[in-house]
C-alpha cells in the first residue's frame, strides 16, 4: 500500500518528524509492506454491489497489527470508570490503542466514520493525559480505497475536512493523519472542487 495524502493536525507531522523520526519511518515501511490485493476477499451482499469482491477491513486491520507487533509496537489497554449518581451506579470499562512505541500512538481505522474522529479528538487525548503517548498517527483509507469496501467505511477526505473545520483545542495532541490506497494515483485536477466554490 502507499501513502497518498497526509494531514498534520495540531502540527502533528512536524512534531513526529522531530521527536519520533525512527518510529515514523517504521510506519511508512509497514504501510509499504501491506499487500492489499491479498485481502480483497469479502463478497458484497449489498444491494448496490451484489457479489462484488471487496477489500476486507478486518483482514487489512489484522495485517497492519501483525506487522506492527513484529516491530515491537504493542496495543495498550487502560481501565476507565465513572460514577453516575443519578442511577447510583459505577460504570467500568476500558480504552485500547492499536499500537504504541516510545510514546507514539497509532490507530489503524477501516471502520465507521465516527470511530475515526473519536480516535483523534478523544482517545488519543485520553492516552496522552495518562502519560502513555505524546502524539499520534491515524491511518485511514482514501475515498478511492473505501469505495471498494463495505458502505459506511470512513476515509481521509472526511476526517481532514472535519478537523480543518473543527480547529484545534488546548487539549489536542499533535496527530499525523495518513491517507492510504493500494496504489498512488496520478495527480489530477479535480474540476468539481472548483465548481463548488
């Protein structure tokens, strides 16, 4: 797979290049090692594309985690709890990050859109507050790849738009969002974007 686009949220690219250059290089290498064609195994049952062979988000995610683990990146789980006085109950749960190494957190997201924004705007902030990470990388498909997965899969263009419009807060940590695809497309002029202005 290849990195097609990058978005530096809260100076994420600059921070990670300065403080985690070796880890960033490892992430770039891992992405290049993923052969997505091996994971075009999901037969669509959707009305809009019945019987079409799609990329399996679960299998792609597992391949990324396997390659991360081989290079000593490890998932980290923390316990969380809160008391709800209105019902006199304590809620107990956990939060888990896909991979952490030397205080850099990585999330690989081939799921629904809400999870992508949650990773950057909430989960990574929680792990930073717990002194587990100081910055993060979010790996997501480009629209061109998500278009060959089940409907509802999130993509780079969505998260970049939302984070740009949201802006940064004083609790946000530096995050580099990487948009990936099977192959890097040739640069094209997108006429529709000019028509929308």
